[in-house]
């Protein structure tokens, strides 16, 4: 664990904006290397709309989390209209929260958005000076701290079922964006100074995914990025995008960011409730599917052909409005052979929290899995590994602490007064863990194996963004504002 803390400090200095005076910047989604862990001290435990508010700035809605430099806070946002919304990159003054500028980005494509996802979900990233933002309906853009556009790279359209979720990261003087989509998935590296493509790697084994990468430095040298993809974890070489090693056994759709320590990665994934181990739905191969459902003989299975079909669990999952659209990668209303194979793989996958030994070459599935926790796990929030304990919050506010070495549950309990869905990921700082539910209830617990609730705070507004600890302050973005809470 000591080596892990030193590694986190090194990453913070090199890639996450640690200032000379030791104060920490939060320059990417979930902070230094996506860990959700901060060195910030003197953070408030009790706070609310009328308590311990240092400043509050009204903002348009957006699910993206703030990123922080010495003098700026950067966010993305959209206006609240349902179909005619506008997209913005916004800069605030770090000390006062005063809005310094906002820049509107054009909507070049109509992006698919399902359930609670929004058009400004990916968080921006900053090199400590400039900001880089991504919108699924436009692409990448970079601004100076004063709001002058440096470059733009239009991208898309994209084919994620729920809409885009992954955020760009900066590593080794490259801006990297994973595009985990139902068709033509790829990994993109861009020169952050010019906006020109450095490399682009096709990833045909990947379907819809929403996870932001984690940086890994193997002892053998060379920087890698780790991406929790559909069905597997994959490590890519940063210099050229080469696929280095992978471990199969992940859920069919990954949304969380991995936590890592000295030599192990921890990541949770959830696809369908039917993916709980032992409850998977039996399926048939494509040839048998054609015999059963291809009424017009065109060699594909249309949604209309299964809409009025039988009542087996497989047939219920195939019905339009239930699961069919999630398997129809090209959105043409029919399943071809490749899409049918994806349907079968998605139903065969397993939900769970998994610990994976880091490093190696090729397929390491048989040797790298250290333990699995296969009871229900959250759909979206990531774990946080803090002070030797792994924390995970489930839907309905069930908090579990784990021994990261063995996967043993140390304590499990419901966060009283915070029973709701969770989309924001927990963070660890100042000897505590912060957890925020969708309805804006913030629980603060002691960062111990046998955690105890220290405070439960209500913000009276929805929260989807992960909080940011910063220089004695806790930044929390609600649906309508950004708060800076401090003692």
C-alpha cells in the first residue's frame, strides 16, 4: 500500500497538477489517475444549501464533474430544453466561483440518450492550464484558460445505447479518448497542442461501454492505459495503442472506473439483472434463431418477428422495448448474425466486482483473476480504494467495505437517510469517504474497515456528478449549481 500511495503522488505530480506548495489539483474525472482519492485536508463534514457554503454558482445542468487548476474550475453543461438544448464549456474562478466565460459548441449530430444520461456527461480534462472537452454531438475541443479556442476535432456520430459516458484523459503528452460503441469501436490519441490525430486503433471486440481509462506503469517500462470494456479488461500501450494484455470475465456493459494499488485492479460491472451468476438465460445459436423467428426468410430476425412470440425468458428479452434495442447495434430494427452473437454474449456475461493482477502479455484470464464478488453491485458508481480498504456503494444506499487482498466483506450496511439510486462515485480524503445519492443526499463516513456514518447532508437537488475535494473545500455539482463547501 505504501508503494501505491507513492505511485499516486508521482502521478499527481506528473499528470494531475500537484502544485509546488503541496495543494492538489483535480485535473480529470475522479482526480489523480481516476482514483477518487485526494490529499485534501480540513474538509467539511456537515454542510448544506444554508450551511458552510463558501460560494454557490448557478449553472445549466450537466452530469460532468468539475476539473480544477490553480485558478480555474472547468465544466461542461447544456441548457435544459429537451430537443433544442445548447452545449457549453464553462470556466469559473477557483476562489470565488465567479463565471469567467462560457463557450457554446455546435451540435453536429443527434446523440442517442437513454434513461438518465445527458448530452454533457463526459468530464473535461486539463493540463493545469488549458482545458479539453468532449461532446458526443460534436467531438473534441480545447480552450485556453481565458476561453480562446485552440483547436477542435469534430467526431461521430456514435452508436452507444445509453449515450456517451467515458471522459478523455491526458497521459504522456497525448489526449486519449476511448470510443466503446456498438459498431466500429476505437481508441483515439490526439496531440493536445495541435488537435491532430497521433494514432487511432480499431477495437472490433468492443461493444457499448462507458468507462474512463486508468493509467498503469508496468515495472518493465512503457505506459499503459487500462480500459474496462465489454466482457474484458484490456491494457493498451500509450505510445502506439497496441493491445498488450487482457482478462476476460467482465460484465457486458462497463460503466465504472477501475481502482488500482501496487499490482491489482478492482472494477465492478453490471449489465442486466439476468446476469447474476446462476440466473443467466439460456439462448440458441443464430441458425436456430432463424428457424424460430425469421418469418420472411431474409436471413435476419426483426423486432416485429419476435414482438408477438413465445413467453420463454429468451423471447421476453428479445422483445422490442425490453431488450431488443440493446442488441440491435446498427439500429435497423433487425438482428444479423454478428448482433445475435452479441445478444448471446450479453446474456451469458456475469455481473460482479472483480480483482485482477496487473501486467503481463496476451490473454491472462486463467491466471490473473484474484477474486470475485458476485452478489449485486452498482450499475454506475466506481469503487474507491482508500487507506487500505475498498469501498463500494450499491443502489438503495448499501455501503460495503472489502479487504482488497481477499475480497472478504468487512462491513455491509445501509446508509440511513440516503436510500436512493447512486450515479456519483465515492471519494476518499481527509480520513473520510463521501457518497452522494441521486436526490442530493451526501453521506460522510469514517474511512475505516468498520466504517461509521459521521453525517448525512441534504442538498435539496439532484446530483449525478462526482464531488471534488479541493484545498479545504468540497465542490459538489447539483443539477442547478456548483457549491463550494468549507468550514
